[in-house]
């Protein structure tokens, strides 16, 4: 892999596993998360860099791009939230917070990286929501996202 991959949620369980996997494949990683201690530990393990911040802060995405050096090979957005409470008890703010973290954060992360990704002919973006397995819709999304190959024979 040529360049650095930004991993939002890089200090979480899934995000840190993604960082380790990418590092094992020869990629450089730049982690993004809210906890400096966790980020520093995983970044040191993966010989990477990191930015501390919250995806609810729209200025974070520009800072990430400033902090991430070199060619950009990809963006992984592994941040997610879900309210599993009773629908009757959820408030407007609960829905708005989920939207801001899950949808708007992903869109802003990709938007901030788009120009640099285009410069790298092999650049890619992966957006996934760690909360989906709890919703029992992940198998459907995965199956829908990658249609079966049809035989050309």
C-alpha cells in the first residue's frame, strides 16, 4: 500500500485491529480518536501518528489533514453510535447526535480527504459503522454492497 491510511476510531477495538492489520500489510497509519493515552499507545505500536479530537467538532477534519503527512492512501471511518433505548423515550437530540456522528462525521471525513485521495491513484475510502452488528442488518448491507460475480464462462 502506497501512503498513509487515516483511521477514525483508531483507538477502539475495531479501529485498533484495523490499524494493526494495515501496518502488517505495510501501510502507514494515522489514528484519530478522543483519548490521547489510547491513541499514543496504539500509534507507538503501529509506528503511526495520531490526532486527538471528537468527530462532533467540525474543525477536527482539517486538523487531521494537517497532521497526516505524506501521500494519503485511504480513509477508514470506524466511528458509530446508536441509542438502543425505547423509541418513546428518545428525544430529538438523541437522533441528531446519532446522525451527526454516523452520517455527518463520515461525510466530513471523506470530504476533507477527497483532494488528497484523488492524487493517489490507488486511494480508497471505507466507511463502516461498528454499531450495525447490533442492529442485525450488517449481513444484508455486506451482501448488497458486493454483488455476486457472474460467471463469464
